[in-house]
C-alpha cells in the first residue's frame, strides 16, 4: 500500500496549468513542521512537492492560497530524469487524492460545509485493479 497523509501550510499561490492531454493540474509545495527543534533551537520543516489533477486542481485554486493550512492524502511517486550534467536523478512527490481543510479552520459558507474534497473516478473503469 502506498499512502501518505500530511498536514502543513501551502508555500505558494496555486496556479493551474494544462497538460499535453488537456487535463488541468497544479504543482505546489506544502511545508510540514517536524515538531522538534535542531540543536540551535530552530524549527525543523520538511517541504513536500505535491500535484493535483482535474477537479482537485480547480478546488485547490478556488479555496486555498499561500500560507493556508491544508491536509492532503495521496501516494508517493518517484520520477527519474537526467540533469544538465548527464547524471541520472530521482525526485519524489505526492500525487494528491484527497484534500481537507485543517480542523482549526473556521467553517465558512464558501467551503461547502464538508471540508473535504476527494477526486475519485466516477466508475470502476479508471481503477488500476
């Protein structure tokens, strides 16, 4: 099973892009505090690269902006590429499957009340099993 859940803050404003197949997507980063400090007393933070597609991208753009808290659930995926020096590299990122407002966010009518958005196929046709 490949599942990751993180809660943190969005590090930049959301921009929607359109892929070669015509599907909208977003790439963004989420900063997650580790909950402990280093030896100098500084907060330790991890930054996760995240991607959403389709309706999730539109939802994210509409309801979230830089600095907002967010909880996401998704799967970790690796991507291999060759850098400008010809070296093989691997990057890791999260493909987002579910987006939630953090519990501390006050409810407002714009959020639709549920606080959760899940982008799943309408039928079993799109499932890989």
